[in-house]
């Protein structure tokens, strides 16, 4: 270790017990969790689509959003030339399509033909919009900023469309499982929103430190109760599996099946892997 680094490390305070230090590259995963987008483009007679996790709102007035595309992506070349793109926010049934679309390049294959994804025309841009998504944002490129190994395309939002089942003033976590967007966690892992937690502020006459401490205790109690209830339900499910009964896993929020799907029947003795 270089001397300067050793001296610096010696003066940097240790984090509290139980907290781990990780490499700086982990920051991208820490910031992850927003809804994954399928970015569509159309350029010189070709259309393409790739999943993008690195996107962000950048300004409210004017409405600007950014997508960070690695320099080598075929889409980077297409967006640079067409100066347009659309963000399509896929809903749960497109989980496997999303991962597949990120595993190959439009340079080698027509991804729309390969996946048979259905599209419809956008209102303002040439990029096609994908059916089976929960929201769509059309953008015209305003600025292109090369940043390290990625290029940040700053897009002016020119149109937004939403599926009201999934999005009202905000995403609706209580929407049916098929309507909810996919949140990318990294690697092959995704999640969906499972509920709303409403934060409450202390009243004007209340001591904030006391009220906030009480609310923390309340939240911890509720999460403990939820965990205990889930463990009880799991035990019931195991008993049913061992007796060869039909089991409905949806009540446990274990990779919940789409609404209307038939109940999962597991043979006796086989336990769900991710429990
Ligand atoms: C869930 C997911 C998120 C991704 N996010 C990004 C991203 O934010 N930026 C990027 O450049 N590539 C990202 N990728 C990788 C590209 O989607 C992938 O390399 C794709 O095949 C490139 O396609 P193209 O060459 O047709 O543009 C992601 C892949 C997946 C599966």
C-alpha cells in the first residue's frame, strides 16, 4: 500500500461496528433500485432497444432526464445520430425480455424481430413505444456529455404516457402484480414495489427528537411483527406441502405469481429454494 494511502487510512475514522467498507465501484449498485427502462431508438431505418438502469431526472423546468450509455453500445451510436430516444418502463410480465434484451447488441440482431415485442407509434419521436409497459417518456437529445466510459445523453421530455392502473400521481405499489414496474437490483435480480409507507412529521408543538425516536421504535415493532407473521405462514405452508396439499404462495410475497395464475402445487418434501 502506498505511504500516502496508509497515512490517509490511519486518520480516516472507522465506521460504527457492523458496517462494512466496500470498493468505490459498488456506488452504482447502491444507487440502483429505480424502475428499469427499455430505451428505444430509431435511426436510418432501423429500430433498437436496450435495458437501462442508469437513468435519472435532471431538471424539472425544463423537464430533462439523463441516460448513461456505455460508449460501445449500438444504441449510443443510434441516439448520437437520431438525437431522440424513448424510455419504456416494462411491467412484471416482461422480466425475462428485459434481461434478454441486455444480453445482445442491435448491431448483430434485430431485437424486435427476435423477441416479437409489440410496438405502437410515439407521439413526437421516431422511436417505437413498447406494449406491456407501465409508462413511456419520449425525449429529444439536448446535450451529450462523455463521462468516463459512458456517455450521458440529456433528453428534453416531449411526451409522457402512463398506464393509469400502474401510475397515478406516482407509482401505485398496490396495483396488480402484472401492472407494476420492474426495479433492477443488479446481475439478474429485479424487484417490484410491495407497499406504501407514509412518513409522518412531528407537529409544531412536539419535540422532534422525541417524536422521531418514538416513530423509529414503532416502525421496528411493525417490521418485527411482519417477520413473525411471515414465519408462521411459512410453517403452515411447509405442513401443507408435506401433506401434498395445493399451496398458494402469494400470501407470503415469495416471487408473487400474477393475479389469476393457478395455485402452485409443490410435491411433498420439496421446499421453495429462496425461503
Ligand atoms: C437490467 C439491465 C440494465 C442495464 N443498464 C445499462 C445502462 O444503464 N447503461 C448501459 O450502457 N448499459 C446497460 N445495460 C447493458 C445493455 O443493455 C446491453 O449491453 C445491451 O445489450 C446493449 O445493446 P445495444 O448494443 O443494442 O445498444 C443494462 C443491462 C441490463 C440487463
